[in-house]
């Protein structure tokens, strides 16, 4: 299975490796458990942003809608886990997302722009990986699930970038996103290979 084009859609600097895909194929339940937690964290993050940035109605409204969708996604993954006799347990912080958020500015409105762009990159990486998993040798239920989520994550990526552009303008967002994409590449290459969505 070839690696994806690192300069393709989303501008990701490094492709996900075949080794990661093989790790998920070998332990899809671990990946599903991690996926469930990712969806719940995405919903929680969206709700926190809606509350914190109520003064930006476009952001707040979009985050409320996104939170509803992420909760629905969590339910889909939880159903698939229950079908396999598995129930997600409490989960620690996502080292990938935590490392990316370390690059977020502290002063507003740059902090908001950075949070939106970090979220866009997380969604881009998720989309890339779900597309790979949809083409991997997994059962039909997983292939359908991950294919559906790949489409959704691409839409979420576009949503976050559009919101950031509405605040800072397209040129400033492009420059800042380039910097964050460079940082994301370093983070991805440093993470150990594990059957996690961002592992």
C-alpha cells in the first residue's frame, strides 16, 4: 500500500506510514477505542470553544453544530465497539493533539485563529488516515465506518480553515497554517507507531 502524497490535499508535510496502517489492521479494536475517545474529545473541545468565543457568533454557532455531529460520531463508534463486546474505558490525553496545541498563541485573537487551525490540521490528519484505513484489509463494517468519517473530517477541515479566514484573512491564515503544518510534521515523525488514530 503506497504512502499518500505528502504535498497533496490539506498540505500535510509527511504521509502516514504503511507501518501505522499495518498496526491498526492488526489491532482494529484498539484503534476503535482510541477513535471513540477522539470523537468525544472533539465534541468537548467544540463545546468549550462555543462557550469561550460567544462573542464570535459564526464560530460559536459552528462549534455547537460540530459538537452535535461529533457526539453522533462517538455513538456510531460506540455501537461498533459494543457489537464487538468492547466498552471504552477512561483514556488519557492525546499526545499528538497536546503537542500541536503547544504551538497555539496565548494572545487573542491569534489564539482563536491558532485553535481553529490546529483543529483543521487534526481533522486533515484524521481524514488522511481514515482514507488509508478504508482501503486497508479490514472487515466491511470498519471499511464503511472509516470511509464515512473520512468524508466528514474533510468537511471539518474546510470548516475550521474558513472560520479562521473569516477572522484573520486568507493570506495570514495561509502563512500561519504553513508554520503549524511544519510543526505537525515533526510531531508525527516523533510519535511511536501504535494503533491510535493519531499514534
